[in-house]
């Protein structure tokens, strides 16, 4: 569960190696995007990427760029420095929220919803710190190479 959580956070970030630079900052392919990755019952990871093409970019062009970029990022893996920064950021966030009962309740509810047992704050921090680069790279590579995907465009106002 924590591997998919860190992968999701990485792909949504502007850290080196993520999707942000090639799809938004450098080439203006997507005006915005969101990534969700979650593991259900320790058996299956679901991955969802939703984006809106930037002005002047067709849905087909955006879809092609997303697929090529995801394949490239999957092949390259997560840079160690980016992973280290991300883990520090998530641990700091967890420490800031240590006494926030709503944060703890949300974490427990999400874990139960996906078939996992709730854990304590200290276990949560330890789980973030324990995620290894090799595990994220393996998951990212599997997602990028997966033949099981659905790609579609849902924009009734678009003329292309």
C-alpha cells in the first residue's frame, strides 16, 4: 500500500523524473492532470491518470504523449534523490498531522476500505520510510508496460 502511495505522490509531483516536467512544464501537453494509485488487499494495484489537454492540443496527441511519457518514466524509474525528497516531505507531513484525529481517522478509513488493517501513527511513518526504490520502480514499470488499460476521451465540447 505504501509503495503505491509513494508512486502516486511522485507522479503528481514536480520532482525530477515525474510526469510533470514532460507533460506540463516543458511541452505544455496537459493543462492539468491527476494520478491515483491504490493497492487492494495486497494483491492488485489500480492506477488512474486523468488529464485535460492544454490549449491547442488534441485529445489524441495528449493521450499519445501521456502513454509515451509514462513508458519513458517507467523505464527510467524513480530517481533516488527524488524519492528521498518525497519521503522526507511525507514524513514531515505525517509528523505535523500526528495529533490530528481527523487525519488518523481518514488514514484508518482508507486502509479499511482497501482491505488493510489500520496502523498507528508511528507505524505509518515507519512504513513511509521503509518503501524501497526497487519496489516503486517495479510497480511503475509494471503499470507503464501493462496491456490492461482503458483509454478514452470524455469531452462533449471538443470538436476533434
